[in-house]
């Protein structure tokens, strides 16, 4: 007779890799060899240009500001074929930095942001990603970080590690031939908009984004590279400045800058099109005024944006609503709750009530039965004993709870999808009433 345990003991699956974590930084003005080789492996995984010494130094300096930590999986006790990358190059990469997430009510929740995840094709399906992400999330939980986050290139990968899609983003096309007509022209004419050098955007970015971030439900912190991306002065594919990016600033009634847009021509598009690179509007009226400016560009028939919110005031401000078209809606920010009481207590609630939920977690960080009691919009979340003395009314996985956290999906929808279970009829509707907020989450950050 044979059992699965006996089989796995008799034929252990080898894991000839060592995980090493180190800061991305400059040492005496130079990029350490381990950082350079790790960066080459990341570029390989994302089909990016191999970074040169000067470019790599610029990137490392930016990531040092963020406190970026890199992890690589390295072959140990194994030979590599002649001519192939040697064991000093990681076969898989992973990185994190820590910022915060706007969860509403003026709260910015500390969050563990994961990025640069690659596995070399010749080393897949060997448990490397599971080893990296399991180790990293355990360390983040031990450090007291209640939430992890990522933006996924391949969305089917991360659900099994407890991540759930938490915000969505839209690609939109706005017809602008002859200008954008507004239901209320005065709403799009607040303050003034003037052309500026893109360097001004580089210098203003952090200040303006901080204001937008503090006011935008679902916003997650940006890394230092965004100053270059927003101003067209470089990105992870190339640190060469773009020569065709333009900028415009919005000034409020007091003459202070409270928003900007950067944009560039899309030379392959028909009709003549400009594409928004970045748009931040911190002040009242700045958002519509910047769109009004874009609509006034001569010789342009269309404006596109890849980071529009699901619920966009522009669509409802335009007199010709059909001139606003969503061409794609896609999952954007993925969240992963690590500490259920801390995460659920941090966000606001519109309705008072009490409910007990059971959360299953494949990695164990968020597993348990939790009683949520909301009084005057503030939740107290208590871990309950799992000895049968407390019965959960609603059961779900941590992935489902993470998707519901900012309102990307309702419990009622997940119930119909077979992704959560009511232990007491009507509990899904009660949970939705607790979680509902009057605004839609929107993140403007890729990482």
C-alpha cells in the first residue's frame, strides 16, 4: 500500500535555491554587483531594455529613497551550462517597499507593496514564487503591516496567495473635436490653466500627489520613480527623457497650483489623438478645468487616458455623454489582508451593526472567526475562539474579504458567484450594509 506521504518522502522534490534579500541602493556612489545582476534579471522577465551602468545608478538612487528591498532566488550546489548566466544571477526576482493606502475617513493604512516579481521560464513550477511570497508576507505580518498590495501583470497568479482585486481602472476615449461641451460650463472654468515646462511637474509632483492621495479613497502611495514618469523624464524601460511630452498646470482662485496634466501625441492613432501621461487634480474644479484645456487643443480630435476612474465626473459633466467611451475596464490594485482586526478597524462604516465572519487563509495569516461590531461608524473587531462557542454567520476566503474591503464587489455578488457562504440567511446583505461607502475607490498608482 502506498500513501501520498510515503511517495513524497521517498521522492523529495528538490529546491536547489537560496533566497537572498538586500536593499536596492548605491554604495559609495556605485551600484553593488548583486543589485546590478538582480536588475538585469528583472529586465529579462519584463522584456525591458537591459539597464546600463548610468541608468542603473539613477534607478537605484530613486529606489533607495523608497527603501526598496530586493529578493532573488539563487541556484546553489548546481552547475549551469557553459555560456549561460551563472549562479550569481537570480533565477527569480521579487521586491517590496512600504507606503500607505487611503481606506477612507482620513486614514492612511500602512501597506506592503510588492513589485518586480519574475521567474525565469526554465525554472518555473518548482515552488520558487510560493517560497518568495510566503516568506515575504510572513515577515510583513511579523513587522505589524496589516495589508499587502500589488498590481498584477498576470491576474490569475495571486488569488491562491490570498490577494483579491480591490480596485478597477478604465481606459477611456473622449471626443474633443471642436472642444468638450459641458452641461455647466462654469464648472469647467474654475481657476486658470497655463502651459508649463515638464520640469515643473517633476518638482511639484510629490506635493500635489500627497494632496490627491489624502483625499482619494483607494489611493495608494507612489514611489519616487513617478516624478520622472509623470514628467516624461524616464521610466523603468528607459531613463532617456521624452521630447514630446507637454504639461499644463491648474491654478486655484488664489493663484496656487492645485493640479496638472502631462500628455503626449499618439502618432499612430486616428483621428489625431493625445494621450494623458498623468493627471492629478487636488483642488476644487481642477479636474474638469484640466479636461476643458485638453479639449481645447488645436488639431486634436480625441483624448485618451488609461487611468480613469470607474465613476468619472467627466462622463456626467459632458453635454454629449456618448463622446465619452470606456474602451476597457481592468482590475488594477490587488489587496491582501494580513491582519483582519487591524485592517477592518481602520476603515470607516456608514451603518452600525454586528456580524461574525469566518475567514480562511491558505497561508494562515488572516484565518479565524472575527466579530465585527460597528458603533457610530467605528468598528471594533475581535478574534473569537474556534472551540464552537461562537458561530460565524458568513464564511469567506481572505481573497474575497480583500476584494470587498474597498468595495470592488459586494458580498451578495460573491454569494451568487459561489465564493462565500451564508451560515445564516440574509447575512450577505447585512455585511454589504456595513461595508458600503458613498464613494468608489480609485488608485492612480502603478507599481
